[in-house]
C-alpha cells in the first residue's frame, strides 16, 4: 500500500487536468502575493510628508479603480480556468468504460464490478483494480453517512451521499499502485478509511478479474478446514461473505479473496498473517471505533481461522 499520494504527480488524464489548474492558481496567487509585497515596500520607502488627503483625491481614486479592475481580471481568469477544467473532466470518453460501483461504509469501501450475469459480478473491498488506458465509471453510493472518494493521483474528489448516486470518471494512464482516502469526515475511524488503487496493464487486469470470479478452493489442511467451520458457524457469517460457503452477509468486507488484497481494514494494516492474527484478536486496537467487535476466539480457533483466511487467495 503506497503511503504517499500527490495531486502533482498525475497518473491519469483527469488528474493531469486538475494539476494544470493547480499550477495556474499557484502562479496567479504567487504573482499577486509578490505584487502586493513589492507595492507595499515601495509605498513605505516613498512615504511622503503628510499632506491633506483632499489634495490628491483623484490620484487615490485612480489607484482604487485600477486595483479593483486588476482583482476582477484575476478572478475572471481563475474562474474561466476552473470552468474549463470542469468541462475537460466531463469530456472523458467513457463509451467502453469498466462499470464499478463503490459504496462508502463506516469505515471501509465496498467495490463491485458490474456484469449482466449477476453470478459473474465481482465483489471486493478497499482495493480497486483498473486497467491502464481504459476509462472507468465509478458509481458512488453511501450506506450510512456522507463519504468522499479521493484518489489524488487519478482524479479529484467526489462525494458519496446516502440516497443518491454520484459518478466519478477516471482513466489511469500509468501503471502503479495509488493511494485513495475518504476525504469527508465520516466518524471515529475516518482517518483509517484508505483505499488501494492498482492500475495494471489490461491483460493483468483481466486475469485479476477472472481470478476474483473463481470460488476459492476448499481448504485442505486440517487446521484450515477447522477454520472454515469456525467462520461458518461463528459470528463471522453474520456480517461477512465468503462465496461458496454459508457466510453470505454484506454488512462487512467480502472475504472471498481476502488474502489476495494488499491491506486489511482499509489500509490500516499490511495484509500479513501476523497482522491478520492481530486483527482477529482485537480489531479495536489497530482501528479504534471500527464496527467489528472482538470475536473472542480461543487460541486454537484463532490459528485455525488465520490458516483458513490465508487460503482465500
Ligand atoms: Cu468515510
């Protein structure tokens, strides 16, 4: 999981438009700032002996009018540039786009790849894969409160609002792994609501999607078999889905291919067996306030569940 994200290192066409606007605004504001300071310095050095204000009223008036006009021009230029950027963002051709729905939840991202055949839909969490060079339309919904999706290397922010559907259109032009985050305060664990975005060559993306469609192979080691039984009979199945098992609930991240993901708990932990064990021992420690209660597994059950979840590639 990348820890850096940057508006100034665009990896896609939308972010590139936004970067141009950023630089324009940077140079405009820097020039205004320098201009004001220089004018101030000149005025201070040349401070004339006090004389009645009325004697120079016309000069003062001209100064005020000029400064107002200059301010207006600057504001109009910036306004025009941002309208143009907004248009450019809308202009992305999405005729052969990948169709994804992302739902914001306190405090994780549900991701679903559309398919006309419902059994071919792919569900995952906290990790978005996109093919390089092909547009992606992301339908944004929220299951509880307002969230905001922000992947600075690829696009600007877009809110996820309960009862509404927003749309983000982006295209990654450079392969890489990018960081996204929730950009709208959404409660206690808001700061730990990150997203991993993997932009990869189309063939690799297709392979990933096909692998996510497969049911995970049934566990073979005795420990993992026991772990599966614990997951199916215990509390896990009340909240999570593991395709091909009786666990089919949707109030928590889909675990069907949990071991294939880079992070646990929306970017909170690197996805290693040790971190998975730590998470299952006490999810409230690494991510205080999140909605998974401590499962209270016995040490043997804990090992078994970790062994099982590690088979879910
Ligand atoms: Cu959020």
